[in-house]
């Protein structure tokens, strides 16, 4: 039995075979005072070899990762394994069931809650359970995101640079194996409290990604994430090549690298308006190029405002809805970067 704060899990993550169970969160409020909030967890292992931790549902309104983790558990069998895999398709189950980015229990954003802590609410408790009991068992963590209800991303791997040359070379190679069309390069700690930082701090190889968004499920993004996961698990000797091929692995294509760290810039609205995009996701723009036109919401006679690209680069993220408020980012522009400069 594994315990952390108010969380427990009875699933045996050591023995060979295939089994599933739950991570149980005890939380006392008007609805859950005599309940367990259950998140499914699965394990498939051969009893030897490296272990992967595969996570979906870090945010509840992101669906590709939830389905990829569930499909992998359903379709892989013990004889497919060279190592083992832990599956967490709904890491933040309260957010998943409410179809929201954050937990309705405490307003917690799971990907800002790591490494977690005891006595700090259910979201940090769940993050602490993963940090204490699951990350130390793994040599590879795969955390699958999408843009959720508010944004749409390029289908992109996130490559976090740690400053450790050996670790960065290894994670760069993993990004090339995962081989989504784009790879967004970010510095360590660029998003405080994320699962990436907790895994990398523990010495784990780490790949996270963004697949589509807008609170929907994209078949193309799902396909790219599925094929990337198969390539990654086979390359890391978690599953056999035969299993990866049976489940639909295809040859990796080149990925394009962009700077999502200090080089990227947001295009931000500073008035309440309807935002009309003048460019599309993945378009290349020049600095100063008009990219968004704002139509002031309440004054038909007011002059429309044109927002321009602050830097040259690619449109990497776009806002889902047309209605914007002051401070809303409408687009994010990311310059290209040579992979030769990364290690």
C-alpha cells in the first residue's frame, strides 16, 4: 500500500503482469465526506528493464493524453514489455470530471503544484503522491497535454533544457524520436511547479507535449501523439519493436525547433473587443506584420485596432475564442532555433 497525505493506492507496481486499480483521494466536503475520489492507475511490467510513467489528464479539459494513456494500457500486454509502464490517464480526476483546467475542490492547477506537499490541499497532495511514489520508479516520464478550452497549440514536443549537457543531449534525442512536427524549447523552471521540473529534478528523462486544443479532441493530433508514444516507448526499450509496429508505429520525420523561452512573444489585447485573426497557426510572420484586428465591442464608430507581431517567427499558439479582455493573449510568436545550439 502506498500512502501520501490523504492519498492511498493499493496497486502492486512491482510484480510482473498487467493490473489496474485506483489512486484514492480522501477529501472531506459537503459532497465527498463519505467517499473516495478515484483516479484509475494501471501497471504492465515484465519484471525487468526500464519503467515509463505515462500521464494524461494533468488538466481536465485536455483529452488526447487521456485517450492515449488509456489506449496504451488496453492494447499492450505483458509479453509486449521489455520493461514496465505506469499509466495515469486522469491525474487530476476532479478537473477531468468537471471538464476544467483546474480542480473544483481547491482551485488547484496540477501543473503548478509539483513537487506537492502534505496538508496543502488535494491538488498538491496528488502531486506529492506522484513525486514521492511514481517518479522514483520511472526512468522516463511522458506527460501529454493539449491547449485545453482556451487555446490551440502547434502539435509540439516540449524540450526543457536543464543545463546538464548529458541530460539535455538525451532529452533532445527523445524529442527527435517522439518527432511531433514541432519542438518547443524552454528553459528549466519556465513554468513553475510543473511535472517536467519534478521529473527532471529527480534525474528522470522527460518528454511533455501539446496536442491541439480548443477543448476538443483532434483526430490528427491524437494520431501524431499515439505514433510518437509508440516510437518513444520502443526506443527506450519499454516495449518491443514488434509491439510498436503492431500498434501502428511509423518512421519518425524531422521536427522543427522553435524558441518558446526568451525569444517568444505574446500578442496581447488591451481592450474589450472581438479579435479577428489575420494569420493562422504555424504561419511564419515578420516583425511588425499585422496579425490581429480588434473590433471594439461597444462602439460601432470606434476605430478598429491592429496588433502587429513583436518578433519574427511562427504562430505557435492562438486563443480559442474571439472575445478578448485587456491582458488576453491572442497569439504567441516563436522564432525558429537551430538544434545545433541546444547542447
